[in-house]
C-alpha cells in the first residue's frame, strides 16, 4: 500500500527516515520503517511479539508520530541518540568549566541532539572575578563560541543543529542579550529566550525600578547593596550584588521592540514553569529545548510523540462529524509505552543525560493535525466550540497517558526520582481527576511528566502535510522548502490534506465553508486563546508561534505578551515578517527565505 499522498512526504521519508546502511537499502517501504521501529521498541518488553504488533498498528497510516530521531534511529545499527533535544549542564563561571560544557554540547550535537543552555551563570561583561581578577567578556561573547561550534559541526555533514540560549531578566547583560540578534549575522544557530520572573512582570505593571544583579561570591570587591536571589544552577537563595538599576518598563519595552523587529527573543515565564513542574521538589529549571515545549533540568532530554487527530475524524464535513474518542485514548496509551521504552533503548551522548532520563523517565505525548481536524468537524479555529473541543481532546490524551503510566508503574516500577507525597502535592498533579490521584497514591507512576505539544514540523510533512501541532493551517496552497542531505533546499508545492479531502468528496473549492481558515486570516489573539485552552492539560509546555501581521501596531503586539502571562501560559513566541526575520514557509506569491533553527528542523 502506498501511504504517500504528497511528493514532499515521500522525499522526507527517503532523505530523513528510510534506513540505509551505506549503499544497502534496509527499508524497502514505509511499512518496513514502521516494523523496524515497532520491533526495536518491543525488545524491552517481555511480550515482544504482542507489543511489536500493537506498536506497528499505532504507527500505521501515520496515527502516531514519534519524534524524528526515534523513527530514524530505532532498530538501526547506528549508535545514535533517539532523543531530539537536551538541556545541557550548568555552565559554571570558569574557563575550564565553560569549555567542558562546550565539549559536552558539541558531542551532543554531533550525535543529532539539539541543545538548550542557560548562560545566566556567566559573569557580566567588564566584571572582575573574585579569585583571579580576570575581566569577564560576558555571556553573549561565549554564546558566539557555541554558535561557531555548531556551524563547524554542520560543515562536517552533521545533522542541522539547533540551540536555545536563555538569560535571566535580572542579569546585568540582559540588554546585550536582548539585542544580540539585531545583527542578522549574529548567533544564527541560536534561538533566544528571556527568563521572565513574576516579580519582573509585577515591576513592569507597577512601573518600578528593576535591579540587575549577580551572585556576590563570584565578584571582586565589596558591594554597597545586596539582594537574595535563587540563582540559576543553585538550589538555595544566594546574596547577589546589585550592579545597577533600570526602569522595569524600559527593559520590557526593549525586549518587546527586539521581538517585534527580529522575532527574538522569546519569553519564558520561568516562575510559572517551576511552580508547575511535577518534579518541583528536586529540580530548578532555567532552560528548554530549542522549540520550547519541554522545560528541562540540567542534562534533561526530549522524548516526544504526537497523536495525529486527522486519523480519528469520523464522517468529515457532515452533520455526523465527530472524533473517535476511544481511538485517540488508545493511541495515546500505546504511545506512552512506546516512548517509555525509548528511554531504555536509546544511546546517550553523555552519561549524565542517561542518568537524568532514566531517573525521571520524562516523556511528552502531544497532538498534531488539530487545525485540519477542526475544519473537518466544521469548527472555526477561533471559536468557543473549537477551543472546547481541543481542550476535551487534551484532557482525554492526558488522562489516558496518566492511566497508562500508573499501570506501567505497577508492571515495571515507578520512575526512580518518584517521591509519592511530594509528587502528589505538585500543582498539576493536584489538578488531576481524583481517580488518577488515587492510582498514583496506590501504584506510583512510571513517568514524571507525560504531556507536551511539539511543533511536529518535519514529521507532519511526513504524514502528508497534516497541519503542524496545534498551529492553524499555514495556507491551503503554498510552497515549502526542505533541507536536503546535500545541504541545499528543494521546494515543493503543498496542498493541505483537509482541503484535498473536501474536493475529493465533491466540495466546491471556490466555496469553502467558514471553518476553512488559515493562519493569516486569524488574529494573533486567536492563537493565544487556543494555547490557553490547552495549557491546563499540559504538564510540560506547548510550542506555539503566534503569527503577527507585518503592519500590526506595536502597542497591540506588546499587549499580547502581557495577555499570555495573564492567561497562564508558560511562555510566548511570535513571528512578524520583516527585513530582519526570515521564513521557511511561503505562500504561492511570496519568496521562501531562511530562518535560523526554522520549522524544517522542528519535531524531527
């Protein structure tokens, strides 16, 4: 059976996921790729034959889309990691430690993992070290070394790299960080995000001064003023020297202006991330993977898979249109076991990554094809009915995932970092249905975290171009550039599968129902409202880009980020076309240009 309905889908499989050993082709068909993966993951179960068949059925016809490294690497002879991304260890402020972390980052990227790094631990530019008296060049200067390393690895034929750099909003070099990518030649392999605290948002609202600080123990001389701060990489508050004070609103405006002009930096609401971390009792998070859907502790790893909602639509475009709710729950349940097995099957670039992954057994089950499914059900993306249905889907996926993880704990044991009383006191765990909480109390749970919504860029293209993650349909007809193995780009014409289905069923392509809405037809707030509807069911995070028109007023743009905070989101990322930003996607009448760490890399 030929599962490919689009040329780009076959190209993606051929170039990224089809198993070859030198000149020898091992996967003759797409089904061979699914069988290879299913058999590999079932090897860690006692009933191998049973689970290999269940896993294959889950993968078949693109029902469940595992992260691209899983699909490309599982069951092959290559010693590769099956994890897409990692957060690196704390970058301690010494030359020896900095270059040790750089080496670890290089080894991780060489094996195909994207990375996230928090550079807040590095002394501000111009400061003197307490012990050596050397003058610091600051976090941004060291980020350039990471950037050059990534570029060098790419030149050797390594997989396209992606990195996320974060910096605290109270670091003395925060303004340099915010403006770092105004020069289009700078840090092209990095995404940037500011770690924004609740205190900072309050200071912005109240128009207060904002202290920029750094741990006293790292600086030379005596200080006139100190404050206690829980600093990156530290479990307890430290005395921090106040380097200077600025107006909070001035810094906020600088962040917003840079984002408006350059699409970066993004914003991570870091206190909310930590307050809603199921492992709050042992982790202090200060970084995420490159696309932001998995906040992670040092040496944490991404292990992702998505339920393709379009495969569960019943009677599309009719009055009887609905979702196969049982099918969605079963797909998520089998997906949990698959991703849990990945943890035991995978190789790890570093021993500490293995220790962290097996200690928490963190996974991220999400959804893709949401926008296409809504259209097939006759629901406009920006409607209360669409948001209610999407929230119901996420609740079903979450509850199925947690039920499965509880049963896996009874079968195989809970994750090693599990502490029953503390885990049950976590904010998100307290919000679970009581039946699930009782299950955790009685049996434990196999995975510390279970839900994340990834962008699924490449794997959605593999699945015949289904709408990506929870994003609206980009356009019903557009061109798409994809990076080839030779390092150049191939361009494909893409027809959205739900539009194609409408036409195949006799629909008039010139008279589309109101539900056929694309990203450019939606207001930026429609994006935020959909994300906010899903966030309560997501214990990790959501990767979501808010598309903003080029002529969108700056005042309205700035208010989007305040609204994101007020809606309870864990972060916010926007994209507004302009002279500095570049895009991989383009409509039929716009040129396709490149953006660093762009969507062709997401969800691989």
